[in-house]
């Protein structure tokens, strides 16, 4: 059965009819503006999304975005589709190459079972779990240190907007809470604050206050500016990039002084396999990590080692052997992010899927293009259809 499109007229498509063989690696190429992306993304992928969402229960569909039909008379033979694009893998400071590929999950399991001294569950090696995270940085590996000259307009009072953070704008809710709390003199220029008052403004723990002047008890809380920012930043659900950038403009980032950037507490850092703790392995380049785990010969560790070698091998094959498991996904380029996503799909056991890629060779060294083609063929050979928008002659 083929993927069949009849009379597609989305965007600049001129009533296109096309049959695409399934379970093949198919490249779409042509001049800029010829309609390649319109056909692949705005017709085929859009309809695959729409039909998949329509197959879900009504309760689930109500909570998902509505997708309209693409402009085509007929689209048949499509499967659930996955786009592997060059969008970044996210901005969550807790996400690393190790966590998004799940290799770090197997590494934690390895240390929980075979590391010495034995401390137990694999969660004890997770920086995203309170039991394993550094007590100081809460598993982020970084400390924010306030830049007071950036945060404060010293010649203004709090009422006048002397705190430059947008949460404390003049007339804003947090500023009004500060005024109502009477904890500090909000009318006085910040330049006249004592060091004790500045520390209270910046680092005070949360204090629950109440006000009875309106005839009823109104409760609210006051906390230091830095205390509030660090509390939000420690939220394991992660923060949006806009919130992070808004907060970070008033801070400088330094490696955590307690865990030295490793994210883990002392207990987790004190467990070793062959004289290496889990941080030593997470910081290795994947090429070196692959060689290290090959020499772990404990028979009960073999299933874990085989899975790790398979996953690391996929990343090496696609030219990412220079990365480490501890590398933050925030620092990956678009091309690196796309290749990490591809490597993840090699470990996926789903078949009859439709994979769609947009110019996956952009930014690749010529020697890595053949590796990219090999990965695309492997995804195809697992029983999937692969559609690629590409200009590179070698791929074509």
C-alpha cells in the first residue's frame, strides 16, 4: 500500500497528485519555494496528526489542540507520524544528554547494584530526586549569586520601583505585599538601607502575615527576592525560558560550591566502580564511556551493559561520541538536538511509523553525512516509512 495524496493545494501546491511507497526512505528535493515542506509537513504530517487525534477518546481530544484538515481531496495510507526536527530539546536545567536518552537511568541502575559501598535504590543516584540531589543546589549543579548593582536602582525606594525585577514593579502585587508587611521601610532609597535590611530584602525566608484592618483576616506571605527566585528555580517541573531569562539577568551563575557542579549529594558521589564514581562516568565523552563499560565483566551486569552499549553506540554512530551524559541539553545546537532525537528512535520498538525529517544534514561535517544516511536506513529497515526534505546530493 502507498501513501496517496490527491489534489493537494495547500499553500503554493498546484493541485498535486502523488503516490509514495511505504517502508522506504524517500527524499523530497527541489528549488526553494517549490512546495516540498508544504507537501510533507502541511499535508501529509498534518493529516497524520489529525487522524491520530481523532482516534482518541472524546475526553482526551477536548484537552488537545484542534487540527483542521489539510487542503487536499484525498490522503490515504498514512501512519502515526513523528517529526525529528532541529528544535532544541528544551530549556529545563535538569535535562541532560543522559536523562533525555535514558542512558543515565541505566548508569544509575548499574551503580545501585554493583557500586561499592552499596547504598541501595537507583533513585539515590538521581539528581532529579531529593534522595540523590545535592542539598545545596537541589540537583541543578549551579548556584545563582545576586548582582545587586543590576537588581537595584540604589537612588529609588521600593515604592518607586527600586527593585528592577519585573515581579517588583511599582504598584505590582509583590511590591504591595512588601509595603503591607511593614518589614522594611519601603519609602527610603535603597542606598540608605543597612546591610541587615538588604539581606532581609534579599534572603528572608517566607513569613506568613495577616491583616485585619478591612474587618476580616487577609493572609499573605513575604519572602526575600532571592529566596523566591531560588524556590521557583528548584521546582522540578522546570521553568519556561522567558521566566529563566527574566530571573537570570540579575544573577551570575557559578558551579555549586558543595557538589562542584556534579548535582549529586556526597552519599551518591562516594560509590565507586573500578575507582570511578558515577560523576566520573557521566563527565566522560561517550567514546571513552563506551570503552570503560566494555571492561565491566560482572555477569549480572551484562544486561545493563548491553543496553548501554547499544544506546551509546547509536550516538557514536551518528557522530555524537564527543558528548557526555552530563551535558545540558540547553547547550546543544539544533543539529545536535536532531541527531540525539534520531538516536533515541533507534531504540524504539514501534513499527509501521512515519518519520519526517527536515534537512537533517545541515551543519554536518561531510564525513558525518554517510553516518546520517545509515541511521535513516536503519529506521526504515525496522519497518517504518521515512520522508526527508533535503538538498544534499549524497542523501538524494
